[in-house]
């Protein structure tokens, strides 16, 4: 979730805040003399700025060089704060001693959630429980719904492509489809083609939209709630509740105590749904943009994947009703896993140390308040964990599903805070690529480009231009 911060226009606001924090921290750091066996701080020249500029411009090189020079554990000085980067050998520490670290107390996350999603912030435990429960209970019931909306979204936003149609970047081709699915799945089919909601979902991340999100969402859900309550009263037990996120809230007696629309806690619903949107949208569409690009590029894998898609399509009569059908997409799943592996965040599992002193198994110590992050780049490019030629793309490298819990594959985290949306993210990507394969022939506009793109240590969407894809109807 933290990636939403760097990706967004908040960065403008945050840079000012962070600048202030930097100055305060600097004096704080230079004053404090704690005698801990601290990990080495990577050399830097300019006080206060530290590694910030390299971190923003070329984080990958900074991490690789620091690892080569300092080894398994070291600290960087970024935005006025020390961040300790730990290698694969210290990952066990983060999980064995989970209570030494806090996932939420990173200052920037708290700040943004508190200022913007104040109702969710006041009910943070309830908000999280909702998100986790929705995907736990309901994924099987919503497969059909996701698929129908994917098909519609592809029709509208990619189109027929009787003539070859160029999409300037692979992310552009997907983002609309994913937003269309999110609109109908999170806020109800009643949204149909509501442009205002659609634009909000696509752009929630930007400052212009975030300031009015609540008012827009509340306006729409009030209409829908009125309609649903009316039908429920009329039909009684014969009324079949929709399977969307909105209805999931309305089924909760604390949020909707009776069938009176005026008693529904719309503020809380709007906040949590917005957090759903922020957590779900860019994380998934950014990574899926690489999977789509690789699919267009790798002719050698296309044929096998296409045959698998056709077989499944025949078996299911063109429509998935349950997860079992999705589990048959084995080759596509492994293909997606491989693109996610090679196009991931560079550092993962950011946490703040909340005990007085945490001592790692290797003897190094960090004080309370220190941010810690894992060098997942090392993990994803390590031959012992990933098999031979770890820097090469190999569609049959993996022999377990993309969502499988695995300490060597921390894409969705592990432990207490493992991503609750992981099944949804992979399912949505699979269904979308499946239907794209059945409908179009794809090719990349340019040969041998590498569109991989990071902002800080976060993965960004495949680079526009470099990831251009040509869609043509498949006859
Ligand atoms: C490919 C897409 C996605 C990736 C790679 C991803 C990755 C992650 C990671 C690495 C974490 C933190 C784990 C940790 O630090 O221990 C996380 C947490 C989370 N993710 Fe995702 N995620 C994705 C999609 C989604 C979606 C679709 C949703 C749902 C709407 C979602 C909702 C969340 C939430 C609510 C948390 C916080 C969990 C907690 O506080 O315990 N994510 N995700
Ligand atoms: C949320 O849950 C945690 C532990 O599960 C607890 O310590 C905290 O007080 C709860 N917060 C609220 C606002 O209820
Ligand atoms: C890809 O990975 C599989 C499984 O590890 C291996 O058998 C195969 O030789 C690899 N292919 C290439 C081209 O490296
Ligand atoms: C496509 O991408 C190029 C380079 O990024 C850009 O200059 C051009 O304006 C884009 N075209 C469209 C139609 O967006």
C-alpha cells in the first residue's frame, strides 16, 4: 500500500513535509549518541540529502552497489531518515519477531491515511477486517462477475481492432479494463458506465480527485442503497443480494443497522472502498502491464499459452464459474509469476522497529523508530532460490502458483500482513490475459526494448513508448 504514496501526486506535498522532517531528523541524529552495534551506513557526500537523489533516480544501482560493498545489512540515508536494508538472511528475523516491527507506523502512511481517510483511520481494525474478509469469503462467488466485466471492458477500451491498433504503452491498454472491473465489483453493477465514478477510480491517486472522492462516492452509493433497500423490503427473502463490495458492507449490522438509508454509515463505506481502490488498482495494473508486454513479445511462449487458453475455453464453454476452472490455467499462471518476479519492487516489506532495540541474528542492532526493508531484488535474482539463469525470463521456471506462500517469493509479503488482495490480483490478470489472447493477435511495436521502470524502489508501469503493443483481431 505504501507504493501509492510514491506513485501519487502526494509526492509534491510529501516532499515539503519530508523536507521539514529531514531537517529535524538531522539535528536529532547528530545529537543522539546511542551505543548500538549498528549496521554500516553507506558512504554519502552531502549532509541531509544523503542517498536521496540516487534513491529517486537509480535505486537499483544504489542497492546493488551497497550490497556489494557492505554485504547483508547496511543503512541508507533517505529523506532525512535512516533506512536499514536487510538481505535474505535477515528475513527470518522480521517474521520470527513480528512484534518487534510495525507495518502501519511508517510516518508517511499514517499521515496520509489520517488526513484523508479519517473515518477509516478511526476504525482501522474494522476497515482491514472488511478487506480481508471480502476476498476470503467471496472470490468463488465473484469469478463470473469479474469475467463478464473483463469481457465488457476489453470490448469498450481495446475495441474490435479489425485494423491493427497501436497502444502507446501496455499499461494504457489495461488500466481502463481494470478500472471498469473495479467500478462494477466494488461499487455495484448499478454504476454501469458512470463516467464520474470511472474517472475517480482511474485517477483517485491524484490530488485533484482525492479531495472530492468522498462526496462523489457517497452521492452514488446513496442512490444505490435506496434502490436496494426498497427492493429488499418489497421482495423479502426472495431478494438476492448482489456479490459486490458495497453489499458486503450493507450486510454488516453495524454499518447498516436497519433498512433505513439514512442510518447507513456512508462515510466509512466511502473511505474503505477508496482504500480498496488505491490498494488494488495501480499495484495490479502496473505489474500486469509487464505480463501483457511479455505476452506480446514472446512468440515462443505465445503458442503454448494460446493452446492452453483455447482448451480451457472449450472445456468451460467460454465462461468460468469457479476457481477450479481458473486453476487449469497453469501455464498462464507460471508465465505471470515469472513476469512479476522480474518486474518487482526493489525493496519489500517496509516496517518500523517498535521495540527499544532489535538485535538481528547476525548481531547487528537497530534502535526503535528505524525503518527496515528487505532487499527482495537479491532474493528474486538468486540462483539458489530461483533456479538457473535467474536474470533470464523462463516461462516454465516455476512449479507453484503465483499466489503460493513462499519465503523465496515475497511479492505479496508473508506472515501477518500478507496481501489480502493477492488472489483477486492474480485472478484478474489471468482472466484478462486469457480473453485478450482469445480475441487478438499481439505484437510489440519495437524489438528488444526493456520497458522496466522504477520510481524509487517501487515498480512503476511499463515505460510508455518502449512498451507499445499492436492489437489486431484474431480470425
Ligand atoms: C499484483 C498486485 C499486488 C501486489 C504485488 C501486492 C503486494 C502487497 C504486499 C507486498 C503487501 C504487504 C505485505 C507485507 O508487507 O507484509 C500488501 C498488503 C496489502 N495489500 Fe496488496 N498487493 C497487490 C494487490 C492488492 C489488491 C488487489 C488489494 C485489494 C483490494 C490489495 C490490498 C492490500 C492490503 C489491504 C494490504 C495490507 C494488509 C495488512 O495490513 O495486513 N493488494 N500487498
Ligand atoms: C486494533 O487492534 C490492535 C491489536 O489487534 C489493538 O492493539 C488496537 O487497540 C486496535 N485499535 C482500535 C482502534 O481498536
Ligand atoms: C527453464 O526452467 C526449467 C525448470 O527449471 C528448466 O527445465 C529449463 O531448462 C529452463 N529453460 C531454459 C531455457 O533455461
Ligand atoms: C506515444 O508515446 C510517445 C513517446 O512516449 C509520445 O511522444 C506520443 O505522444 C504518444 N502518442 C500518443 C497517441 O499518446
